[in-house]
C-alpha cells in the first residue's frame, strides 16, 4: 500500500480527495456507467504547474499509476484508473487573449466554455467544439474537428506553442520552429497524437480568427426530415449534399436520431460563417426538399454553444461508440441505406421508448463535416493522418441494463463489418471518438504516422508511464510495466496484449458496470444528491 504522506504535505488539504466523499465522487464523475465506479486511490486537484510537477514526480518515483482528467469526456473512461492517482486539472482554467497577436493562451484544465465566454469581442473565435463542457486539451491533442475547421483547419493546426510536464516532473515548452529537433518532434506529436501519451499538458497558445459578419454572428440551426415519412426527400437531400462542393464557410453535420414518440429523423446541423441571405443561398438545394423543421437563424457563437450545454448528472445509461471516417463523395445511396438499416436495428436492440430523457435508451449516428482547410496539410504534417476525410462519423448506443452489454458489443462488431469497408483504407477512425472495441487502432487513428509517434514516445516517455489501453507504445515495448497500482483491472484478461480489443472492453464492463445498477443508483433529485449517492456506493464497495 502506497504511503501518500509526502505528496499530501505539498498540497492544501482540500486538493486531496479520497473515496467515500461527495467531493471525490464529483471529481471522478463520468456519464458512462460502464466505467462509472472506477476507483482511484486519490484525486489530486491541481491549481498550479508546481502541483502538477509534484504529483507526477511522486507517482513516477513511487510507481503509482497516474491518469489525467480535463473535461472527463473520454468515451472509454481513460481519464480514470483503478488504485492510482487521478490528476484533476479543472482548477487550472485561466485563459488570456491577445488581440494584437490574434492568439489565445489557455491552461490545461480549461473547457471550451471557459474559453468562449472569455471573449469580449463577438467577432473573434477560437477553433473549438460545439460542446462547451469538452476539455480544450483533450480536444486539441486528439486533432480537434470544429465547425470552423473547414475554414481555419483543425484545432491542432492552430496551435503555436505547448507546455507539458514530463513523466519525471520536468516542465518543457515546445513549438513548431523550436531549435531543438527533439522538441520539434514532441510538438508534432502533441498536435493530434492524443492525450495521455507523452505528458501532462498545462498550457497552450493557439491562433484565433475573425468572423465574417461585422456583428459577430453566425447562422446556426437544424433542418430535419421525419423518417420514414419523408424518406424520399431525405435521401435526395443526402445525395445532393454528397454531390455538392460546399463552400468552406459552410459546415453541415449530420445526425440520425430518435425524438419523442419514437420519431426517427434525419437531420443536418448547419453552421454558416456569414449572413442569413448567403446561408439560405448556399443551402437552397436542401431547403427546396421541404425539411419538416428549420430553425436556422443568425446568433452569437456563444449563444449557439449554450444550446449544447447540458451536463446530465442524472444519466443512468451505459453507452459505447464506434467511429469511421469517410472521404468526400462517399455518402452514396448505398451507404446511406446501410446507415439507416444500422440505426433501425440499433433502435430495436436498445429498446427505444416514447420518451427522450437522459435515462432513456438511445441510438444515433452522426458525422462531423471536414474538408477544405483540413485537407490542405500533408497526411504526415501532423499525427492526424486522415486529411482526405470529409465525414468523421460515430454510432452511439445508450442502454439501461448492464446485462445488455454483450449484445451491444456483438452489434458493434457487426457495425465494423458493415460500415468499415466504406471508411478510408477500410479502417480510418477519429481519435476523439475513441473506441475501445476497434482492432488495429494504431492504424485506424494514426495511419502511417504511428511509427513516428512511437519514436517520440521512446524519447519523451521511454518507461511508458503515461498510458491506457490505446496509448502510443514506446518502441520495442509490447505491454505496460508491472506497476504496484495499475490503471486497469488485470482480471478478465484486460492486461493481456494478445486479447482482442472487444474482449478487453467486455472485461472492463464485467468489473465496473454491475456496480452501478439502476437499483443502487436510485432517483436523486439534485446534483449534490448524485455525488452523495455515488459516494455511498463507493463506501459500500470499500467495506466489502
């Protein structure tokens, strides 16, 4: 058993959180019940770079497993670990804007909400996501597809400088034009090579951009068609979109989803950097196909992201995702039909109800629109290899009974077989939609860039201190070292590098999912009650 006294002495009492308290449960909260009850020994809430240095150095010296939590949106719960330390950066969220240099400097624990609401000039934007609660670091380190990426590039394309704490607790600042070749290589790796691989990101400086509209508004909203009632019009809309050449100031994301009364819709989220008339002209061919709903209107960017701001502390759902990246022009009628069939099958599998609350079963298929500026850099310019991709898609299922898990993984295995052949090189996937079930994830996420990432890993983290089930491995190392406190349970074969990825995920679920059954979860009415309830469940586990 590790003695944490030395580390605790370097921190304020309220920075060290232990299991069985509401504060701890809040710090480790994630919405996915498959990994909800993962229990690190400590959560350290850093408030400074020095706190990060001390925590990382202690963990390294004492061979204690450490993972980093920023926004907590890792689909696989990789921000948590079992029996080690979670370094929570949420207290490090300062953000400063330099309008003369057109840059923004952001601390490692900031979410996009912390950044967006810092802008006092509505005509200026950073290249971030639509969900304000997502962590800036994780988003950017994974590439970062933004509604403005078609004009200004990926989030990682806009980074100028990064500051990181290494596994030995040292601080290093890197940039593209660094005189030191090793630092230039590290900067390259951080621009799309993923979080939890090379160190702890504590600060980054990125470009900002000016919107076209002088008032700082963009045209945002949804248009959708009811299915199957408007199947013909929707198929025509998808075909027309697939065949068109969108201007770079227009982004159209797609989503197949269910609403109340089990109504399936095929929807398009439209974001246009310009005025209403120009937006209507750009998508006239879609509006002519009579969508059942259309709420497009000009608004401030912060007003739009506010509509996506919905943290669901009462979520009692298990969920999993699969990701595919498709090239331009590949959303053919054949693929559209397969997607629709997959969504229909998933609807029956999860048991879609007449309701659409946070705890009701769901299935959806969506994509983020890329292309234009994202396709200009060479595939080797950053670790984000799939530059010819135009549609970074995911299928997501939410279910409410832990015993449904194996059937869901069987379904995802089918998704890989049905949709995988349409992905670029039959394997392309988006790292920020991290999918624990995909085999050959090294090439699925990084293409031909994985070997170079391994070289950087070997230089900057040769001991593989920062790792998870899908982290970059140092050269000549096939598995994680045998720590005293491990990141993931070894029972069920999780520690076996030869085990298929899907079986590794199932092994994780066998450990964590049964601990968060609907009976135990109850019906809390406030956020505080959620954390109290989770704390009580953990106290019961600790006393067993």
